[in-house]
């Protein structure tokens, strides 16, 4: 699997998305937990508009997918530049366990814009604290 990254702006934004997607690619939940606790945007996208959830689903990393969905409350519906969702990736690569997790979570997902930001932020931090 290849991670496509924008060549422009070799600043912390590019470095940040590289680290995030590499951790998802390798299944490194500890690194992802550190990133989340340091207030990193866990929904950052690469040049192809792929998220950490796309990458983890494509690689079949169940624990990473669960962490991103349950603790970080990432959007389970993001589409990349080819209109693929993480569910599409899991199905394409034969990761039926990941597909099932994503399918179950989609019914529970509430977009962040629909919730009171203060409450949502507290809930995310409470979820992250429980994982320490």
C-alpha cells in the first residue's frame, strides 16, 4: 500500500498526516493514542483524501479501527478521491471483521456538528482518558 502525500508545504501539517497514516498502516494504536491525546486532528487526509480510517480498514487493523471509531469518534463515512469509504476498502481487501465493525458503528454515529461542541469534546476526552 502506498501513502500519497502532497509535496507542497513540507511543514508540520504534512509531517503530521504522514505520522498519522503510517501509524494506522502499521497498526500502532499506542502512537495513535499519543496523537489523539496531543489534540491531533484524527481525520486528517492525504493527497488522495484518504484518512487513517481508510488506511486501517484497508490493512485490516481491527484495534485501530475500533480506536478511531470509539475513542476518537471519527466520521465512518469519509470518501477518498475515488469515492471509496473505509467500508469499501475493508470489503475490497477481504477484511470482513473490519467491515462488520464499520457497519455496526455507522448506525450509532452522530456527526459532530449535530452535538453540542462542549459536550462532544468532553465525551471524546473521557473516552481517551479511559484508554490510558
